[in-house]
C-alpha cells in the first residue's frame, strides 16, 4: 500500500502514574488501507485507540489528521472531522431501537436548527428523509433489516456489535477505528463481520484501524499490521512479514 | 373473471390489458425496501417487463427459450418471468438454498439460455459452474451489491439489461407487441421441477392454460375482489406461487406484496394485513408453535384469558361441526372472546383482514386446523400436485379438518383399485421435459396418476399417504407413517419425526427431532442446564416429555399402528445432508439407510445405542460426533 498518509501518530507516550501504557509509538494510517493492530493483553492497543478518539490525553506526542493535532482539540469534534470508532464492550443506547441508535449518531451531519426542527416540514423534513436514506443504506449493507425496530437491549451480542459498527458507519467516517469487532462471536458471525469490513473498505474507501485477537481474521483481511508489546511498537509490516518476524513470534504468536 | 376476454389467453396478454386498463392509477406491486413500501403501478410493471424482454432479445433470446430464475420473492423475479413468457419462453424457478450442483442440473436440463439471479451469493454459484453450461448466454442479477467489479461478459445487472432493452426498443418498435400477440394458451409458461422425493427431479411443463385454469377453479370456492392484498412469500419455484402470485396476481388481479427479506416477514405481514395468504403446511405448523410458545411465555393472567377464550371458541366449533344450533349465550361469549383475545392475537400475526389462508404441500394435522379456526383464521386445505395443478379445496361453509376438501367443478377425480387418486382436468400438465417415458407412466387415458393414496368420505376427498409409502405391517394391516408423523409434529416440541414399521420390523417405531428452540425454552423454565442439541435431546426430562407426546398420539391410533419405541435423535434432519427435500419433506430411504444402526438397535430391544455420525456445521465444516442415545420403550 502506497496511499497517502492520512493519520500520523508521532512519539506518542501515555502513562498512568508509574505505569507506561504507550511509549514513544510512531504509526501511520494510509488512505484506503486496513491496518491491523495486534499484541498481547495489556499491550496498549485500546489505549492507542482511546488517544486517537480523544478519551485519553497522552503526556507526549502528536496525532496529526488533516493538519490538526487531535490531542489539541476537544474530543467531541474528532468524529466531525471524520474519525469514528466502535468499542470493545458495546456502548449503545440499550433502551432505543437499532434505528434510533443509528439516527442518534447521525447528529453530526444534521444541518437544520432548533427552530425549523420545531416545525417539522420543508427543509428539516427533507433533511430527515435524506438522513434516513443514508442510514437505510447502512442497514442494508450490514443486513440488519429484520432488527431495525428491535430494542438494542433485547438483541444478542453478535447483532449488537453489528449495530455498533453501523453507528460508526452512519457518520460516514474517512477513518474507522474498530476495537475487537469480532470478540465473542461464532465462526459464522466472524465471517459476516469480516465481509462487512472488507465491503466498507472497498466500497467507500474507508481507512480502517482494526484491533483484533483472531489471528486468522487479521492475517486475512488486513493490508498491514503493527504489533504492540508493553506499550512499545515492536514490528510493522505486511501480514506475511509479521508471520515470519521472530520478535513477533516470540512476544505474541508463540514459538513454533 | 368477468373482465377476462377470449383473446386474453396468456398471462402476458392479460398483463398488457391490465396496463391499458389501470395504467398509472392502480398499484400492482409493493416491495418493502429501505424500510418503506415502494409502489409499482401496472404501467410501471408493464414497462419493466417490456424493457427486460427487449433486453433479452438484444442478447439473443429466441422464441421458446427458457430462463432459470433463482432468488427470493421480488418484483424482479415476476418481471423476468413475464418478460420471458411474453417472448413465448418459459421460466424455471429454483430455490435460493440450492447448492451449485443442483442449480447446474436445473439450468442444464431445462436448456436455459439466461439465468436471473438475485444477488452476489447466487451469481457466485452460477459463475462457479459457468464453464460447464455451454448454452448459457448471460447471467442477470437484480441486486448489484458486491457485484460492481464482476466480469460483465458473463453477468450484468438488470438495470443494464433494461437500458439495453430501451435502446433495442427504439430500433425495433412494435416487436414486443408482435411477440405478445403470437402467444398461445398452450405455450409452455413454466417448468416446475418436482421436489424429487424419489430420483432426479423431473421438469413438469405447465402451459398458460393450466395456470389460468387453476386460478379459475380457486374462484369457484372463494370470491376474490380485485386489488385485494396478497403476500408473496412461498417460493415461485413452487407451482402454488406460480398459480396465485404470478398468474392470479394478473388475472384476478391482486396487489402483490413482497417482504423486505424472508427474515422480516413477521413485521412486514403486519404492515400489509393480507386478504389472502398461502403458506406451506410447515409454515402453518411453525406459526402455531410460535403462538403457543409466546403464550406460554406471557403472564398468568393472559394465559388464563387465552385458555378460557380458546375453550369457548372450541365449544362453538364443536357445536357447528355437529350441526347443533349455537345458543345465544355461547354466541355472546364467543364474540367477547374474539374481541378480547383473538382480535389482538390476529393483529400480532398480521391476520386482521385475512379472508382465507391456504395450506398445501404436505398434510396438516386436524388439531392444528381446528386451532387456527378457533382463533378466527379461515384456514383451508388445498390439495394439488405439480403435475395436476389444483384438485380439491374446502368450501367456506363445509370445512372438515380431516379431509382435503371437495374436488373442483370440472375436475374429475376417481380412486383406482389400488386406492390411488386419479385426476382429469384442465390443470393436468403437458408432460415432463425431455422425458416421454416418465410422462407416459403417469399420464394414462387422460388421467394423471398422482401416486397419492386416498378415499372419498361423504363427498370429501381424504388423503392418506403416498401409495408407495403405505406400509404393510407384519400382521398384514396397512398403515400410513405420515398420518402419525403429522400428529406428532403438532407438538411444538417436535420438529421432525419419521415413523418406521413393516417388513422386518415387528412393531412401529419412530425417530424424533426435538425442536431446539422450544425444548430449550421449556428446559430453561425448569431451570435445567444443557450444553448442546445432543445433550438436550438425551435428558431424562426431555425424553419423558416426548414420551408423553407419543402416548397422547398413540391413544388415537389403532393398536397395530401405535409406536412401541422411539429415539430422540442426536441431530436434526437436514436438507443439506439430503435427509429432507428443500420443501422439508422427509427423504425416507436416505434417512432409513443413514440411521440403520439405530433402527437395528431398536428392534434388538437395546437400552441404548452408540452412534457416530458425520455432521455438517452451519459454517460448512464437517465433523464427527460420537455419543450414546437412549431408546425409549412404551408399554
């Protein structure tokens, strides 16, 4: 992949007290690529994502996106810039329907003001229709038509994860951060999810940063992989290179 | 029917006439997409059909060519089929879950030159076998998701085909109308492949005359009003949908509704509240068990009222069956029960406006028919075969649950000495494609030999079983395993069952499949823990549950036909393992062969049997399962 660099992480260091979660990490995400981030538990993968999406404030370093340092802007503006994410433990409104969850995430694109929303016709109506249409595209893509009106709290785990991916997608992000989208899924659900990620990447050209423990999936669908271990980036390369890399084998994949 | 003129003797001609008659003023179809119902007027439908037909012509379709269609019920399926029929061609419908080798057989055997496929999954199946199909000119798909980068020399989108058609139409105006006027009622309209309980599927050819006849006879027993709502749900690969949806939709005409996806039908049906519903017997069965399970899951108060209402309703039905006068009190109570319990219940399942529900395909248990009538659903047995089309049906005021109704006027039915049902009518098919020997075997002296065993009882036809499935027991008495099976399947806890007896089998025995969902819920309510299907199926409590169900059915059977031993099987019968047909009928020989060891064990009166069986997992992998299953004996 030789796409232009869209997101650049420079010398990122994050600590909690004496505990170093990330130490001097450098990483680039290029246009249209799927970048896998792997590493043992506690390696700092989720911390990395939390830094990008503004949950954590690291002590040192920069995260550059569209000529802005994401660490210097408020967290809620990051999704407006075009970065969306999913969470390791699903974070949806459990009392709302799938559709409402998706609609809620669409707020960043809504143009009309409070006054026109009060009179629900004309421009605000037209906009609502436009947004619903965009959401239905995602509903179709993720094949969740049959649970459109189901309350999220009543859905099985695999489907909740799908709705959560949907919520990230309706924001039409340029960069998608996925935190273990396949954890706790059976083989069939994993295959579906992998297919969706590939579709999103190919159809919309979305760059994806994927944290995942299932090595089969990571090796299959990513273009490049970065390996973290105790907060340090120990390797980076194509799936083939990573499979052969002795440092990685030692730290993570296990000795043959 | 009044509006049918003499010269409108094919379905496409009727469609043309509808477009002239209703144009853009009447809705012909509704398809749920993007969560909303999209409407197509008669003019829209006609234009799509015309464009597709021109498109096919531009790609080399010739008069009499066949097309194969594989997909769910979508407007596009209907358009493609009507387009082919407009050009004097015929359509072959294929079930969406067929594997590539089956699809290949249908395309190859029917000499199809074009295939219409729903989506990427179906297109992939055909591209996999594309090289082995020299006659195939093009694959056309109507859901382009994921197919943008496919080789267009092999597969194109329906949109592209229609654009091609529009261009072709500019160069050849009136060509379509010329084709249309050349159509004759004896032209073959569809090939319906018989489900193949025995041997390779045979392609039964049905003409426009056959299909129009079938809709005509339905109207003898039910008055349809134009523009009533119809839910197109059962696959058009099955003749019944060809009759009601594809032919009746234009002839009556109906407003055809297409669910968003098969999975969403429960929601979609509530939006539509169709007047006419056609479900296969198995679908009614699963609807009944869904209702039963949902009710058992609800609050004690609701259960109490439901049971009370059901008792009142059954009492009224009983009185009606006996021909007694229904007392005023009972009538009032029934109205009340209907208002408080059954109306909301019918609303929940989308039956608020329903006038009639047909069931066909396999026998349905009388108890279940009674249950549906009790909750106010007018369900009727419709009897027919692929080759003889529709044969008999219940009249509105003359429904007897144990029969398959009264033969239609103009449909001659007689019972042969062997006990076989023979039929002569305008619905009897033209013949099997490329198979005159088989055709001659079943068509003798103008009668179609159904191979169904039946008898007449006070004017009603009673279906017993397939002639070949009637089993002579060791004491010479004949019994029908299917008769017992449907009664067992009425229990929500029994998903499938096959009953054995006859030669080399001193008594009647059965293999049962528990219904994993329902038995699972039952177990959860009793705070029982279980891991897998295998584990659950062998639990003592579950086996006792099954024993009770078997005993109950036994009590209505004659002594010689009662089940003496049964096994709760460690796996479900599976169409992918050739144990069931795609319409979920049992494939008896393969099942008997496969579970030979278990059967031997039962007849050797063993306590338990060790089994090792190959299972296909949902993701396609194949594995081995070793377990021990217990034989349950009844006194």
